[in-house]
C-alpha cells in the first residue's frame, strides 16, 4: 500500500456504468463462460471464471481469466475518466468485477510464485479501494 500523501488532493472516484444486459444474464443464472463469450468487456464474468478456477485448483487458468478481466476493466475505467490512479469504490457495484479480477489475479500470481505481480496487484487493490482489499484479501 502506498504511504504517500497527495497534496493536490485525490482525483474523483471512478464509477463504471452498469452493464444491464450482462448483469441480467448473471442474475438469471447464466454460466459465466457464456456471459464472457457474449459480453467480453464485462469484467464480472471474467472474475467469476477466475474465482472458480482458483477454487478448483487451476491457478494458470485463473491467472488467464483474471488478467483478461483486469485489462478489460482497465479499458473501461479509462473510458470513464480514470487517469491511472484514484479511488475505484467497491461500494459501487459495477466496479466490483474489475476489483474482483484484480484480487483473483493477485491470488493466482501467488499460486504460481509470481510474487512481484502478486504484491503489485494487492497494492493496486488497496490503493484503489481499501474496502475491496479488506473484503477480498484472504
């Protein structure tokens, strides 16, 4: 976690817009793989795939899913005004897919002994959302 203090103030929180069609599919019980195939920019589907792979003892697969969702999430954040730093609140539900991908990427990186990546991801998560870090770091 970063200990620096920005004297110019923190940028405003980035709030991703909802992806109603993809969220509806998830809510209806559609398989995450089907949601990701239909809506590949929807990070939550990638997070669900990564978490399932981690739970199933498949860290390389989890790493690939999480990295895909992480990069799609970075693209979405940038499209919505994020400049590479600043808060990405966990409390805003559309942000949770990206934050879950970041945590899954950290876990998968740790599982394959990619310790620099693991630490970078946990730090990025904590810097983006302390609430997400507290919820997802286990």
